[in-house]
């Protein structure tokens, strides 16, 4: 009877260890290939996202669409630092405003952004002051601007506190690390 009890205990322990290892492998695979964690650094997406928010992103089967919040890796773009004085060490979190083939125009006085001639509804834009929306003072991008093939035009929601496509130009889709799918901390969705 004692032997039978030991066998059942060992079998039960084995099943628990097996279940734990399978679950651990699934979690490792999930976070290696399907989703990643990102922490917001800075204020360029206020009031939608705030400094130190923790986000879950994915790039599985992702095709950029207008309005998506994406994480962009610009670390390999030394041109940003050299020509624009913009740090390229951390990923950027921005909103896709236009995709390939679309034409963007900006009225900095009214803070209106036009895509293909239509004003887009942007309730998420944070007007941090009452002045005109900042544009590149060096006019490296002229408007209207048509987005190139396989590229996107991105902007931060805090328009006067964001280094984005208005200054650095369009972003190739290869630099998109993923789309934000969930804010983990504080918990909630993103729009």
C-alpha cells in the first residue's frame, strides 16, 4: 500500500512538472515570436499614453493602417542624430497617419491634418499650447507630401512635443517593431 501511494505521488509530481515545463515553453515561444513588452519613454503620445506606461505589441501578420499606434525602431538610423539632432537610441511610439501612396497635408495654424484631401478626425491630439503646430523649421519635408511605397507617415499625439515624420520623414515598414495591442500598466486599451 505504501509503494502504491509513493507511485501515485511521484506520478502526480511528474504530471505537475510536465505541465509547468510545457506552459513555460509556450510562454517563451509566445514572447519570443508573437508579442513583446515595451515601456513608454517620454511625452510624445500624451494624453493617449504616458511616460512609463507598459505596452504589449505584436508584429504577427501586421499591415500598417491609419490610426494604428506603432513602435518604430530607428536605432540603425544614424542620420537622425547626425542631421536632425534627434536621439535614435530608443524605439519611438507613434500613430500612423498615412500609408504608402497617400498624400498628407498639414495646416499648422488650425492643427488640421489632411490625408488624400480629407481632414482626419483626431480627438486624441494633445494641444500642449495654443500656438501653431510645430513643423520642421528647415522645411526638409514639403506639403502636400505623398508617402512612398512600403513606408508610413507617423506623428505623436502630443504634436508639439514629438519628433516624428514631420521632422525625420517617412518611416519604412521594416522599422516597425509592432502594433500596440494592449496597455498592461496602467491596464487598459489604447485608441
